[in-house]
C-alpha cells in the first residue's frame, strides 16, 4: 500500500500526537510547529503533499493566517486543508471554514476521523481531475477551430498556447513577459507596435476586453494580418485569475475589406480619391495639421467634350487616367490629397508655399505636352488659399472652381486665385438664391417682349418673351446675373413655367378682345428636356387658356442638342405632333451645328449675329452668313436673325433672303404695355419705308464696283442671276456688274460684256420699250416691278426671261437698279404655257 503524504502544522506541539499514532500506517507525516517552516515545506514539496492538518486551538494569535496564506498561493491552494480542534467550538469552526478550511475534525479521534480525511483528499483529487479533463477538452476544441489561443492561468501559474503559435511567429516570445510588453517586438510590424501597446496590452493591464489588428512577422519574414482579442477572467474576489487571448489570421478578410474600401473611396477610372473621400481626407489632414497652411487647387481640362466627340470615349478615359496619375505623382498621400470631383474636374490640397503657382502650372503644362494626341490639350486651374478651416471642403473647392472659370478658354492666362471680387459675386449669388422664391411669389419677374419684324414687309410678325427681374431694392437686374444661377439650381423650371403661363394668359386676352394674335416664342431650359412629362404639362397649359400650340413657339438653345440627342428627339417629336413649333436658338454657336441640322427636325433657325461679328468688313464672314441663309431656304427652314443692331446688318440680311429679324436696331425688349401699343399702331418699321423712299439716293455706282468686297459677297450669294444697272435719262440702261448666274442666263462671257453691255441687246423693240417703262415705274414708286420677255441667246435660240427689278437709288437723270433674272423657258415648255 502506497502511503500518502501529510503535513501537520501544530503550534501547540502535542495537539496532533493522537492523530499521528492513528494514521502512522497510512500516511507519511511531516510535522512542524512553525508557520514559516510550514510554508517552506509546502514550497519545496508542495507537489507531493496530499493533505494538510492545521491544529487550531484559539489560544494563539494568527493561527488561521497560515491557512489564508496557503489558499492565496497559486500552486498549493489545490491541497485540501483540515482544521483540527481540541473541543467542539461552533464559533472557531465557522472561522476556520471561512478562512478556507475544507473540513473540520475534533478530538477524540476515531476511524470516522480517518474517513473524513480520506474523503477530503478524494474530493480534491476529483476536482483536479475534472478541471484537467475540461482543459484538455477545451484545448482540443481550440486546436480544431484553427484559432490560435494563448492562456495565462495565474492560479496555477501555467501558460498555454496553441501548437501553431510558435510556428507562426518569428522570434521567441517569453510567455509571461508578453503581458508585460517585454516580448520580442521584432515579431510585430513597426507601424503596429504603438497600436499593440495602446489597444492591447494597455487594456489587458486594466482588466478590460482588448482588441487589436496588427501585422505579425512570420517565420519566412513576411507579415500576416492578425486580429488579436483578449479577455480577463476574474474570481469572486474581483482579481484576474486568467487572461485568454485569441489570434485569427485575417489576410483574406483584410484584402477583401481593402478592396471594398478602395471601391468606396477611390475613383475607379483614375485611381485617385473620389469626391466624397477627397473631402473627408482633406478635412482630416487639416485637423491633424492645425499649424500648417494649405491651399486647394482645382483643375479643369479645356474642351474635354470635344476630345470625346472627336477621338471617342476611350481616348477621353485615357486622358483622364493620365491626368489623375500625374497629379498622384505630383502630390503623394503623405504630402497632400488628390481627387476627381466630376467628369474632367480634379482637386488637390497640399501645403501652401508662397509664389508656387507659376511653377505648378508650368510643370503641369509640360506634363500634358508629353501626352500623345493630335490635339492641343490645355488645362485651367483655380487656387484657393485656406484661411478659415471651418468652411466645408466642398465650399473651398467651389471657390477654387469659381476662380478657374474666370480663365477657362483664355489661352494667355491659365490660372487664377479666388479673391474678394469672386467672393462678392458669390455673396451676390447667395442673395439671389435667398430672394428668388419671394420674387416669384410677389411677381417681381416681369415678361418683356422683343418684336420680330418681317424683312419683306417691315411689319411685326411675332415676338420673343424675355424675363426681367424688377427687384424692389436693386431695381432692374440683368438676366445674365440670375438666369445661369437658376439653370444651375433648377429654379429655372419654375421661372419658365411662370413665363409660359403669363404669355398664354395674354394670348387668351388678345383673342377675347378680338385683337390680331401674334405667335410668341418662349425659351425652354434644357432641364425640361429630361422631364418625360414635359409635353403633356405644356399641352395642359395651352388647353387651360384655349391657346393653339402653334401660337406658343418653343426656343431651344443649340447647345442643348448635343447633350442627349436620343431624349431630345423623342421630346421634340412629341411636341411637334402636338402642334408646337420649335426654334433652334443661337444656331452657329456650336461646333456641330451643321451636323445637327441633318438629324434634328427643327421648324425655324435663329441665327445670333454675334456668330458672324464684323461681317461688314470681312468677305468670309458675310459669305458664311449668306450661305447659312441659302442652306436654310433649301431646307425650307425660315430664318430669324437675332441681335441685329445696325442698319447695314438689316439691309444685308434682307438682300441675302433672310425672312425676319429682331434686335436693338428694331426694338429693345419692352414691357407688355409698350408692345401692345406697337401692335395697335401696326406701323411699318421706319427703316423699311425709308429704304424705298430713296435711302440709296446718294449711292454711287462706284460703291458697287467689282472691287467692293461687300458687293461681291452680295452678288455671289443670291440665288438666281442678279445684275446692277444704271439707267441714264430714263432711256439708256447701262450694265455695272453681275454674278456668275447672271452671265450664264444671258449667255454672255465676262470678256464680252463690254461689247454687249445692255440688257436690251438681242431683245425686240416692243419688249425693249416695256422694260424701259417698268424701270420708270420702279423709279417713281420705289416698288418692285417684273416682266417676262424673250431674248435671243447663243446660236440664235430664243429664251424666256423672267425679270424682276427694283430701284435702289438715284433720280430721273441717273438711277441705280438691281435686276434679278431667271430663265423660265423649260418651265413654259413643261407646262405648255404660251410665250
């Protein structure tokens, strides 16, 4: 039989004699009278001791202190302690049990005493066996889960780690020094050491739940992302008994998380920050560096839409990538932030260095020169110095963009700084935004009318409705000061509807009063063209006021046709099928005007005279204008010239066949009352009357010589044969000049015109007299005259000539005429008409 080991602590020396005799055959007994000696025995032989007998008499002080010391020791506290009393003492028994005794034995001793001691030992062993089994089962589960576990047991002074831990981490980590942060930090990525200290070890020491995401160096010296978690297990007394930590390798999760983060933060095309992330990162950078000055720079690629149109979307994307990468190289993340705000607008924020703008612009322009494309790529930049950091980043960018817009399209200046002037403009813009709803409610917006005149009758034939803002404090505001703002913020839709309804009400009133009704054209913002209900809403409006759709003409600016052609064609088709007439406004201001005419079914062209500024001095400009008018006539498209400011422009437009015109020469936009007075008077425009009463009476034939570029443009542009003649003494008709078709109709070459310079040549005497008579009537009345006569042309063939004439200046002795000739011989034959 194997003897068990017992430690008997008997400070009274003789209290345990009887028990020693009783147990001598079953136990190997170590006896001591000294508490300190007892603790030394337990320290050296604690693993061998099966039970402790502590004699408690109550006569000596601190008898129970040795019991408390045993239970507080992490290793020996597992040994059962039995208090041995001389006599029954309820109070003493309670004190012993409270101090940690596992059982109580009282003299006299018997076989029952031995049984109690054996039971205490067996119970303790079972407890330890159960705990060990649970720990083994726990460790098996941990190993199967794949999670690396570290466990510090302060009660038993043990450390456990999953088998894979030492294989994973490079360098030796002392199990106990880890918690004191004295481990080998070479196993941790340098950038993560601070995180490990603050987020992990610091919280463990404070007894809190700790978590950290760090990179640990593996055996192969590469780093792997690990998620560390640790929790503290406390006893009933609140002291930490265990610390359990887990390590999960999360490389795959981090990779996916980073990809998702990049997708959320980074512009997919260019690889730089998207708009929202740029705002956020810039704000964080400013907060982290409160003492450093920063500047925001916004960049806009000039004519980017044209690059897309000419070279394709793929080329446009390639250019955007190039610009994004150049900015990224120029501004690394540790230095500043770079982002893409919209299609071709980029933003940067970096430390402000005095007098660096020229360098930045020149360097960036040099980089753009290296881009391989047969196109002159330019960029406009706006600078905003950050002074007030409370302003939102998007507002700062708006200010930089405001600055760049002042130089956009300027090939001499490529950048600008946001300044006080721009700030004032911004404040004024905000004032406009603050006042707009009130202005609409209080009818501060007034509809003005600019009449459109016929160039063949000099009468008003229609008008354009234009909005004016009569502000109660600022007076009349220029449309250019508020319309672009309304276009940008969408308020233009409300204002347009207000104008349309005002016009419809007025047309309804004119009809009810029995007045002549003139069609009025109204402007349509491009915003409406994306509204699928636009046509039905407009129809409801004209039906509400009993206005025929053809009386409300719709002006759509040319630039709108380039944005979403498919949507535009659908809307236009709906409108035209409903009876509305569509005018293409500002025709010629875009680079794709002619191409659009091929595809877009408009009803009227409106040519802005700014399109051909200086045509009076330029042969080319005048030729372009005349060609556009001729082209429109061939397409059966009426033409309205707007922005006509001079008499010369009006005359030229009439002569090249333009049907109608509007502009300051005829009338400024005027209030409703003044427009209605004009309609009531129904006068022919004064210039038109004067032109037939001798406005050209001081004209010299030399003014229309072949060396005059204006005359050359005129003659070569007009459809049909045209010739200038001088009528002398009302009898002699002398040729001055003509266009190519004129020579062709008469069958005369330029070389022979001097020999046969009279239109009466090869015409019989009767018809000669008729032609001279028509000239006299035209001279006296100033009205157009016409006649059909027979003329012998080459090889004696007779041709039927339709002649129209008008006197354009002079008197009875000497007058200047222009003749328009058409050969109608084939027409007469085709229809079997008499000569």
